C-alpha cells in the first residue's frame, strides 16, 4: 500500500470513507444495494445517504440511476478496498500484537483508520509483515 493511495483517502471525510466501506460490504453480499440498505447499515437517515451519494456521483465514485441500486465505480471500489485494508491492518495489530479484545479492537480500528497518517500505516504494515502477523492483509483478522 503506497503513500499516494492513503493520501487519496484523506481527501474524503471519515464518514464518507465509512459510506464507501459500507457500500462495498453490501455489494459483496450479492444483493442490489439500495439507499435504505446503506442507511440501515450505518444507522443514519436516508436523506443523509442521498446527500452523500450525490457527492460521490459528482466525484465519480458511485453510479446510480434515479431510485435505482447504488454501485461503486472502479475508482470507488478501489478507495473502499483501501479503507477496508487499513481497517483490517489496524484491527489485526490491536488483536494480535496488543491482545485487545476483538470487539474493542473493531471499534478502535473504526476510529483509528481515519486518523492514521500514510507514513504510520506503512510502518504498521511493515511491522506486521516483518514479525509474521500479517501474511495476507486481505483476509479478515477476526470476525470482520
């Protein structure tokens, strides 16, 4: 994961990163992603979802026809996967290295993923790889 990739994410607010990650997870369930699904997953109002989706459409991160399902574009998917990758790396570190309870690690990783710098994330990834904690960063650390 390069510095440039993380810096791309920093252009999005923490909540927008959460939206992308939620849409990715919903898409992977195999069902069409609706505004209601996103609102339920993030526990927010549908109006807020519509407002953010409008921004995402302008940025080229999602596609959606009027009242149709939401789909990530290639760029949107790439960014969502980066958010998830960072989340999983932090969670893995908290659980495997610091031995934090998995439920607490999940909550903390959600907060930390938005605040960590590109440099720190690269160092964390190197640490996990060097000491054998992270053979495959795409696999969930625990119950993701």
